[in-house]
């Protein structure tokens, strides 16, 4: 069965790596280009099924690239999702005039990115690769700090072992250090996605606690988390290594 091809176009290497990491569980071929000129050359040689394109790039920006692509009768049917700057409605107007099919706002949210990709190809998998760990976490519920431990972590969230009774959808803030040679402090917003209650375990292999979905990760945080997960997965003790 032929894999769907997704082309990622951005002049920032870390953004390309981040987008690529979002697609690592998907049965797709991922292509990359660093600017609009490289993208057009790649598209004409091997047309992809979907394109995620940054608007602001050197050599040939996303607007000019999309305009040329949509003017080509053989390539105009390829969906283009333009990555625009938050709060810049004029960016969306320019992208819409260039013929783009959809928009995403930077910094890129994993859930929104995969949801958008799946809108155009069912080959995209929105599951998360969860890696076992043991990391102390401090939760802030209102003004009350609560201690917990992350038992597993992914680029989209974590499972926290805790006896604190929290309902689903409860918003919270959490802080944790990603271990390593130079520990990285993560202070992020989240929400309770599911609960594993003491007397009602949805997952019998995990202790009482709750799954947290990370919300509004900054780009630098998402990259730091990706790097940590990559290191944890290939560490000397394997994917199950605990810190």
C-alpha cells in the first residue's frame, strides 16, 4: 500500500524536526524543504498529498510559493496548510488570497497539527508515544501546591500518580525538571484528560492518579520535550529507563 506523502516547508530546522516528530507514529512519508523555491522543486519532481508551509521564509516565501502552486493546473489540487503568526489576521487574508486551503498558528500545537493533517489524510495517527519515567512534579491548583510524580510522559501530556481527587477537564499548572546533563525546567498549563481512581481503575497497570494533557506549549518547550523523549527512548537502559 502506497504511503501518503506530507511535505513540511520551513526555514527553521527546529520547527521541521518538531513537525516531523508529530508524525512519527503515522504511516506516511515525510519530506522537507527549507524555503518556497526548494518546495516547488520538490513538488514538481514528486507531488505530495499534503503540504504544511510557513508563510515567512527567505528566497521564496509561503505566499509566493502557494500562489505559483495554485496557478499550476497539474498541482493546484494539493492541499496547502499555511502556518501564520498568532494575532495577524492580515497574514490569513494574504494566505487566503494566495489560494491556501487551511491555516495553523505558530507556535504549533501538536493536537491541532495532527487534527489538521488527519483532515486531509486518514494515514495520520494522532496517538502519542508514551515513555515510562519517574519525575517529580509540582501542581498548582489555584494557589495550592500539590506534589505528584509523572509515571510516563509524551509530547502531548503525562500520567501523574497522585491521590489528589481531580475531576476531568480540571485546568491546572505544573512544573517539572526534565532530567539530563542540563536539566530543563518546564512550567506548563494543562488539563485533566482522564482519571485513574483508587476504587475505579481505567488502567490497572497504573497507580491512582490522572492523565494530563499539556496545553499551549511554547515552541522552545515542545522542542525541549521532544529532545528529552528522544534521549529517553534511546538511552543506555532502553525505552523503559526511569529517572
